[in-house]
C-alpha cells in the first residue's frame, strides 16, 4: 500500500455501510487516521448519522468524507426526486451542523461526486473542471446540484470544502456472488460462464481508476486539506469491449455476451483530464489499465476461491 504517514485529526465517513466507504475506512486506518463510520442505523460498528449532524463531534482538524448517497444512476431514473427528498436535505444539515466549530479553523468537508455523470459526454478533449457540465440523467443532475450546495457553504465559510469528481474505481472483489461494476461483472461472467449483458454495442468509453490509486489520492487530499473541485481519474478511457477483451485475456475464459439497448442516460464518451489534482498534490496514478486488470482478476479469483469454488471456469 505504500509508505505510512501517521496523521492527526479524525475522519468521519458518512454512508459507512457502503462498499467503497468500507474500503476507504480500512485504508485510512492503515495510514494512521482515527476513523468513525456513520449510518442511518447505529450498531457496534457504525455511529448514528444524527450524531454527526446534531452532536459536538467534529473538531477543527477533523475531516468529513461525505459518501452517503441514496441512489445509483439506474435507481435515480426509476425513483425520480429521491435525491431531492433525501440527499439534499442531509447535505444541508451536515454543512450547517451544530457539530461544526463556529470559531477558529474549519473542518475539512470532502464531497464524493461523479466525473462521468456530471460532465456527460466529452467534447473534442477530455473534460476539465472548468468545462461546462451537461449531465444526461437525473443522477448526474443531482450530483451537480449537490456540488452547488457545497460551493455555497464553502463561500460562507462553514467549512473548507473539496469536491472530488471520481471516475470509476475498480479492483475490490466484494461479494463474488453479487458482482458490482463493469469489471466485477465481466470477471464473474468469465469465471462462471454466465451471460454478460452489454448496454449498446460495447463502444461506450469510461475512465477506470484502480482502487489502490484511488485510495492513495483520497489519503493525500485529506492530509493536504485540499480545497476546490478536482477530477480524480486515471486520465485515459477504455471501452466496455476493451474491458471484456482484457478480462478474457487475463482469465483465459471467453465471456458470453448479449447486447441490449443502452439507456438514454448512460454516458457513451466519458474522458477526464486529471492534471489539476496531480498538480495540486504529490499524487499520480501508477497502476496501468493492463496491470489493473491483472490485479483485479487475481483479487476476484482469490475471493471466489475462498467462498465458491464452483465459480471458477476452466481456461480455454
């Protein structure tokens, strides 16, 4: 995971039960941070989210990573207005929380946005932070509206705010029986022989960032208390067909695929320019697409081997 730099200040993470939040929490603890996870339902592992909103729990040097969100792109279309009813009020309450110190240095608030969904399809060049955002679906529009809420509270001095427009982190296997994301679905289908449903003809292009690079970037943002809006990405994009071919090559297993119509809200050409974040701090993505596929397959196979031996195929 790289060198460990002990750090002061606690990290408060919302959406603590989410897959990505759990990975971020584990990595930041490894880096020496004290991490508190928050959820709407409290238990021995998770604090109640209301405590973060109403209690005096956030100190000047602390950081809040806001990863809670009620919808995915598909469910955002299926249940319109959900973000407006749930996510916007929560964001307003967090940024205006009584738990934030009123006098002195302000806590660091990091909002996890979406690079592809917020920008929509790229133009002649990769999308930069100064470019106009033209989201295609309700998920992207909601994330962009949430960014505006964060900007407003940053301007009035409620907290030091960072917006990370993240591409597509991959590399964590999760539950092999319930794969999430293009990579995990492709690997699971390669190993099990199950059919992989492809939206469109497979030419949709996205930026994929290997999880180790993603985690290192988040830790660096926290340490530097970076403020502003930044793309967090690899800086190169690959089609779904390229992902499938790379997984087939790495596993030695052919993926059976079925093409279906792509939804209107699915971005077909997501390309992100990550130079602004790289220039602002000592971080660069170091895992190439080819190496990332290799590592992702190895991690998925290891997880599958320990849980479901029947998942693994025999290479062609």
